[in-house]
C-alpha cells in the first residue's frame, strides 16, 4: 500500500501548516495555485465583486497577506467603504480549497515607497494616474498608462479565519481562527 501523499490533511496542525506553505509558495512560484487567488469584496452598490489578483506576500507568523493594486481601482473604493474581504484559492494538485476571511488596510504614498521601489519597471505600468481602471473607453486600446507611484497601493489582509477543504480519499474540512490562536476545528465537509 502506498503512503497517502496528502497525509498532512489528517491533523489540524499539519493542515494549517500546509495552508501557509501553499500560500507562501504562491508568492514565489508563478505556477503555484495560490499565486492568483480570487479576491471578493462588497461593491459600493452592495453587490458582491470578485476578481483575480496576484499574491505578493504571505506571513504565517503575523497571519497577513499582501496584494498590490491601483489606488484608483473599484476594489480600493469598496474596501474603504467596507474593509472586509474574502480570498479564494483552489489548489488542484493538493485537492485543497482555501476560503480566507480578512480585514483589509490600504497603504499608499510615502509609507510604501520602499515597496514601490521593488516593483519591476515593466510591472509599474499597472499603476497609473492617467487611465482609471474600469473607465469606459471608445476602443479596446484607447488608453495610455504611465507608471505613477502615487497610484500604487498595498492591500494588507489581516487574516481572521481560514476555511480549508481537502478533497482526498476522505474529505476533510477545518476552520482556523485568529481569535483562538489558529487551533482549528474540524467541520463536516
């Protein structure tokens, strides 16, 4: 009989560690599932909004995740109105779904100048004051973007809870919460 490659899902401690391993891998590995999670917010009109983002930092010790965005984007206005978000990751290779609840703080300007300095030159075009994301234009390419550090924003997600669902030989689901120091609780999958 071969060993279960997902034995880490059988104990709360190892499942929690695997969650953060997978999130950390998303920061450094362009092909990792956690590299491009889905961020969900509450729209200013009250409707749910979801979009794919790029995970830029994951720190298990502080329970935080970082994303970059254009400060003119709709998600920034949504998070200013309601600073709560959910992040979703489906990692097919691990048979693992993560649903993460977080409080979000938005940082801009001088406080993140060092972060801006680390953004590759080619990537800086995503952050521009000359073309507001989501603004109507007459043709597909009727815009220009000029890198602008004033348009750059860092979203810090302070993780409050993680719902981890592993779909293995035996399905397992657990919820980890900051308020109980990530002890974890098994749930019916």
